[in-house]
């Protein structure tokens, strides 16, 4: 399991593109928003938490097809399937690797990009906390989507269509935490619900992902 | 004699062939009665005027939009557990019908909302969750289309249906949290004191029955078509080999 994790991380870092791509995409989205809505500070600071969340979500989505596609093409996924590691474990490790290479950098980059959007000061900690709690859910749900569409050629667009509706609850609660934090309201309820979603999908969704991956490898 | 006999495609087609004319006839009777009664023989609402008559399309279609997904969920479960092909095909057949019902509910809701709320669309929890349900239907149908192998497609879509149901329910309550509603609460509950007036209720009952029957008829017909299409493909494949 550890070997698989290090292998995936190494591949993501050394093969180029994968690691920084999501981050650069996040940067581009946040830079484009002021061009779209205008540079007024008060408007930007009001929408900043939501924009950061949507940017993180899209950056996450963009890198999903890398989770299984390369391993599927060169056949190492078949090898992994015959390994003594259960499929649920493989899927969980893949999701973890995706989170470390995509989710974690996004969490760390969010406050820096918040400056560009003139994010209100009290919101910084809540944006970071909500992203830290919420992005694992994005990775796990995304792994399910990637497993679902792994056998389809050019399945990227289809995967977005399948995954985005599944992201709705996470986005609602995550953005709500950030928004309430920005306005200085209490964030306990949405934060607990967000954590509930994260832990729930981490616990349950790998079984579904493993099931669809088995079907696809049949 | 058990329910599972209908898992045999031949038996399914034979039975539904016998039943279908009756279902169509009943659908026609219910819909014509309900709609004519509802549109021409009910009074205007004292506040909403004649726009209240949109209810005869809006409520039944919204009801069927949700029930179609439930039916797909049950059919997917049967496919996963007992692997009856008719069940998987029925789930596939129901999806476009459900999607259209969702679209009808959204569209009639917009027509109703424009004069009543002064807006075509509001990010109200019910409206939003219906839009999300529509997206789920789209994804489900797209996945069916995208996969060439029939059994793989059936397996994957049924798991998507299960996972999607959980997330659809989650979204339903999440949007409640996110925004307060403009849409009225339930007025058709069986256990509440304050319900819709009987004058509107009886024709509405006919319309609901009509929509349920319409859904059943369409799903039967579409499942038959799916079975026949698959047979044709099998025959062609066999001829190609010979």
C-alpha cells in the first residue's frame, strides 16, 4: 500500500504536468474572475470565498482523469488488480495520492490567491479550514467518477457530467463555511455537515469505486 | 407463478403486449377527464386566478419525475442482485421519460412562477434540487450511451444510480440549508388538516393517475423496444459470424 502511494506520488511529481497543472489552473481561474466581474474591491471580497471554492473544485475535476487513465493504458491497473491488495485499498490509495498532489496544494495556495480577490481577513482561516476538510471528499468522489469512466475513450467530458452533480452537497457546505466565516457568523453547523460528508464518502464510496473498477476490468 | 417469471423477455413482451392497450386506454381516459375537468370546470382561485390550473400538469409531472428515479433505483437493485436483463433495460427505458417529466415540471413551474412570484426562476430549494435531479438523469443517460458492452453498461449505470440516489437526497437537504424557499410546502399530504380544496383535488387526482399510467405505458413500450433492438443486434452479430 505504501509502495503504491509512493509510486503514484513519484509519478505525479516526476512525470511533469500533473503536479503543478491543477495549481496553475486554480491560479488562472482566480485571475480571470476579476476580469469577468470587474475590479471593485467590495464586490470581489463578497464573492471571494465562493470563487475560491469553485476554482478549487474545477482544478480538482481537471486532474481526475489522471487517476486511472495512465495505469489503464499501460496495463498496470490489471497488475494492481491481481495484486494481493484488495481493490478497495487500491482505490483509497489512489484517492489519497490525488488529494496529496491536488487537494493539499490547493488548500495551501488558497490564502495566497485570496489576496488577489481581496478576501476579508476573518475569512482566511475558514477558507483554509473548509478546503482542508472538503477537498478529501472531492478527491474520493472524483475517484469514483474516474473509475466509472476509465474504459471510455475521451471520457473526460462525460466524467465531468457525472461528477459535478455529486459535488453539489460538498460545494454547498464548503462555500457556506467560507461565506459565514467571512461575515463573522458562526460556522459550526455547516462545518460539521461538511466533515460528515467527507468522512462518510471516505468510509463508503471506495466500495462503490472498487466495484465499478472491477466491472471495468472484467 | 411468481413475479420473476416476467424476467423472461418473451414472457415480458407477451404480457405487456396484452396489457398495453388497456393501459393506454386508461391513460387517455384519466388524462382527458382530469385535464378537461381541471381546465374548464373548476373555478379560478381567488388569489391566483386561472394560473392555478397549471397545477394539473405541474404536480403530476413533478411526482413522476421523482418516482421514475425511484423505479430506476429498484430496477437497478434487481439487476445487481438477480441479474435479470429486462430489469436493467427497464431502468434504461425509464430514464428519458423521467428526464422529460423533470423538464416539464421545471418548465411549467417557470410559467407558473412568472405571474405569481414575478420571476421565471429562483434559487429555491425545491427548484434547485429538481435541476440537480435533471443533471443526474442526463449523466445517467450519457453513461448508458457511452459504453459499448451492454452488461458493463448495465452494471456501471446501476451503481451510478445507487450512488446518485444517495447524493440526490443529500443535495435535497443541503440546498434547504443553503437558501430559504419561495415554493409553498406540501398541500397534498394525506395526514394534514390544511390541504388543497376538494374542487381542485378531484380533477388533480385524475391527472396524477393519468401521468402514472402514462409513465407505465411508456416504460413498457420502451422496454419492449430495447429488448427487440438487442435481439436484432444479436441476430446481426450471429449472421456476421456465419
